[in-house]
C-alpha cells in the first residue's frame, strides 16, 4: 500500500513538474515574441525622418501595414502593431513612433490587425501630435517606451 502511494506521489510530482515546464516555456516564448517585435519595430522606425521615408522601407517590413498620420506644423506619427493572429503566443501590442523621435507602446491591446489599428487610431480626434498622444494614452492605454 505504501509503495502504491509512493508511485502515485511520484507520478503526481512528475506531472506538476511537466506542467511547470510547459507554462515556463510558453511564458518565455511570449516574452521572446514581445521582445523581438519591439526590437524590430524600433530598428525599422528609428531611422525614419519623414512619412515619405516609410513608403521607401524594404518591402520585407511591410511599409503598407505601417499606419501614418500627419499633423499641423509638419509633425507626424507612425504605428506598427502585432496581434494574436500574427504569433502563436498571443502577444498583442502596438508601437507609435513620432517625428519627435519618441516611442509610445500599448501592450496587450487588441487592435485586430492593421485595419483595426487604423480605425482605432483614426478615431483619436486630434489636430496636433501632442493631442494625438494624449488621446492614445487616454483611449488605448499607450505609455512612453
């Protein structure tokens, strides 16, 4: 009887350890996907000095899927998002890069692809970059990166 309980205990402990390994690998994979997306977006958008340069980006970066918006006085913002349809790990986020060289991020905000991102960001009523950033923060939870 003692031996049976011992075997059941080992099986249970093995199951718990395997479950912990699985959860750890998924969390690690999600963290890696998040890090990769942010690093790639910063590398793509940091050198951009105008909205016209976005169209000239290497096609591999899908410049057609980078949201762009112009404001009074020549200020602008460009945004790129990743949602759960693009990764098996379900990480969702968006990064906005401004003509002032600042990045703003919304983590775990589901925009449902480029179309959803465009619609959501176009709904932010603003004539200035500052107003746009304030709207992003209030309406979509963006914070400075």
